[in-house]
C-alpha cells in the first residue's frame, strides 16, 4: 500500500476544509454537586466556572441536572479553573483555580440544620459492663459520641451530632445539669444512696452506618457541682460499637458494651516552643479507615492555659477488641487565650505509636497573618523555616461570627485553594445566583454583636482533592494553622476582582513580647502614612501619623488613653491613602 505524499495530504485537507466546517475540539469540565448532610446529589444547584458571569467564556453558569451534574464544554476551558456551586439556604462552595476535567463540590446549610436534612435520629440506651466500686466517693459516668472525622473534632465546622442538657436529681447532691449524652450506671454511694442517669440521648444523622464510642470517666461526687461536663476526670474504660445501621427518622435503641480498659497516664505529651499564656487542647484517640471514611474515636480531652513549655499525661491504650484495626493518634493545639480565639495551631501525631510513650510537639506552623482588600483575601506563608512542614491546601469560611456566642452564626461561603496561591479573589455572583446578595449575609440585618468574618485554615494534607472538599480536610495531614479576622463587604456593590500587590513589608520584634515592640518596615515610607494597632475583636487600640521617611516605630503596649493592653493577639496595620498596605502580627504576653 502506497502512502500519499505530504503535498497530496495538504491538498486533501484543503478540499475537506472547504466542504466540512472546521470545529476545534472543546475542553470539558464536569461538576458534581452533593449534599454534605447525606451525600445525595443536588439537582438544580447553581454552578459558575470562573471569577464572574461571562468569564472566562459566555455560557459559564448553569444548574445541575437530576443527577446533580453539569458539564461545561468550551475552548476557553484550558488549565485549572475556579468553580463555585450554591443552593437555596446552603452556603456556597468554591474550588479556587484548581478544577480540571471533573470535580465534586459539597454544600452545607448556611445555618446549623438541627433536622440534619430530614435524617435526624435520636439514639439512646445504656452502657453495659461498666466497672464500679461501692462507696468509694466516685461516680463512673459514661460520655457517648459518634465517631467523626479529625476535621470535625478540631474545627467544629459542621457537627454531625446534637445533644442538649438534662436536669438530673441526685441523692444528697441535689439537681445537676448534665449533657444528655451522659449515662451513669446505677451505683451505691454515701452508704446506701443509689446514683444513676439513664438513658443517654444523642442526635445523629440517620439512614447510614454510624460508629459510636463510650468513654467512662471516674468523677468525685464532691466535684459534680464544679465540673458537670466530666471533661477533666480520670478516664477508666472505653466501649465501641462499629457501623451501627441507624434508620431515620425516629428513635434507635443502642446499648454499648464497655469492654476496653485504658491506661490512666499511658501517653505523655510535651508542648515545646509554645508562647506563654496560650490556651491548649490535647486529644488522645485512634483512627480507622482513610480518606472520606477516616473516623476518629476520642478517648481523652484536656484543655487549659500554659505559662511556658508544659507536659501532660493523657489516658490512652493500645487498640484491641472492637478497635484492633485502629491506629493511635494524638492531637495537640495551642491558641489565642482570649474569648475571640483569633488563631490556633495544631499537630496530629499519626505515627501509630504504642503506649506508654512520650511525644514532643515541637514543629508548629506559625499563626496566620491575614488581610482583606475588597474581594481579595490574602495570607502570608505560615511555614516556620527549618521547623515546620509547608502547608499544601487552605480552606476559607466566610460568614457571620457571634462575638459573645449569643447569636446564630452562618457559614455563607467555603473556599478551597492551594496554599502557595497566597490569596483568593471572591467570585462575583450574578443576580440569578441563590442566597443573599453577593453570597454573604448583611450584618445590618442581624443583631449588633454579629460581624462578617473570614476564617482561614491551612493543612499539609496530601489527600485527594475530593477527600479534602468532601468533609475530611485533615485527611493524611499532620500540621495545621487556623485564624480569623473581621471583614468588610458591601453586598450591594459590584466590584471587579483585582490583583494584590504588596510593595512594603512590616514585621514586629520581639514576638511574643511583654513590653516594647518595634515595628519595622522593609523600606522607608515614600509618603505620609498612618500606623494602627488593632485588637483581635477589630477594635483600634492605638494610632499614629507617620511622616514620609519613617522606617520603624515603637509601641509600648499602651492604648490611646495610656493604659496597658491585655495579653493576646494584636495586628499592626500600615495605611497609605486610606488603604492597608502592610500588616504585622503582634503577640503580647500577660
């Protein structure tokens, strides 16, 4: 068979192109939208590709079909894309400049949905085989929770469980308010008085397999009035029921067998390099599964404040019985001690250690430095060079934050982005998009103690993208850092996304500090500016007018009326022409 010459091929193509219309093969992006409450496909969900309507191509918005899917085909779909999905009463989810070929976005209600998408099921029952000792002055009380992802435990984003409080009448002691998810097996104390609380009650999403853990703590009767949540008492036993088929809605009876004895001080955890005055939280437990199926069974939680490096002894055990396939983990976190909790930094030891053992937590990421400029949200690299790993992914949550926790909070928008991006631009939604104008709730329509805030988390996870977006942002990760700042957003305007340019940098020395702090600029000011110190709650505590040529400034820790400010996190902000051009984190000790 003879092959045609190159000249004949060119002639043939020329003839064909005159007869047939030339069509370049269009790029394709498939977007699946799922309900984060139950994993179901969401039909008629709004989807937009790109930063705004009509960009990067004309037909870049649409709604999902009955299977929760929409497919975009356009030559402009080349390279990583930004994709946003939303639905009525649900918050938006955006994957920022990272979508390619196919992506699944998970949506959650903007406000806590106590009906759990219609699957709310009450699980109640007893804890069997709890070992008790008569007349020893202690009660053995069991706390019951369902196993959840590490993300849920550390970030409290969307809790897949609900419980209230219950007034329990005890002999001699009187009436005590206890969480509904507590069970106290009948036991005799104070000679002949019987103490008990039954059943436990816990609300969970149903129509799925759910795993439960019962942690039994030894609590002194004399301390019940001081610490009724039982969180600080000695851990004695563990009970686990795996993959219980929970029907919904309704009531499910579940008795849990307590059959694992713990080591009261089997795990020693050393906090190294933590600023004095920090709030700490430590959790011991074990994990099973991986990816979206990873579950954390918590054994013990301890919280407190530290003045310097500290050591904690925590209950743990080597997995056995119902947890024989589990791997031990330890989670350590330090955070801003103020009520606002503007930042937290944490580490998960996933080495699968056996107890007894000692773990040094000494490779912390840095607390985040965050800044908003209109629709731009910027962060500095939180890597501590030579000490911590570098984060890979970030998750932003924008919504209403209640300063005193008395008002309902919202999560209007969740955005996932690569950590090395350094910033995100909030997409501009068309008027046809569901939800409040601009995608964010207007604080003016809520109680005065509400404010819009940007919560930002970075982790060093290497898990698949669908896993990170699907509800386990800490899957495979060992380090994270998290923070939030109040933001200003005008939902009535239609700003155009802009690039962030930082021409000057500012740093504070020393940090942390008890006395004077020096704020230094990377270059002298070329024009007059304003330097502010802002508290964690957004309140300006000090302000100075700086002349051109200034290269550094000192702050003695006093506010505008000359009083020493409290310990905690503050921000130095340099403004030029009314716009923030540089920020620096300031940590003051008590």
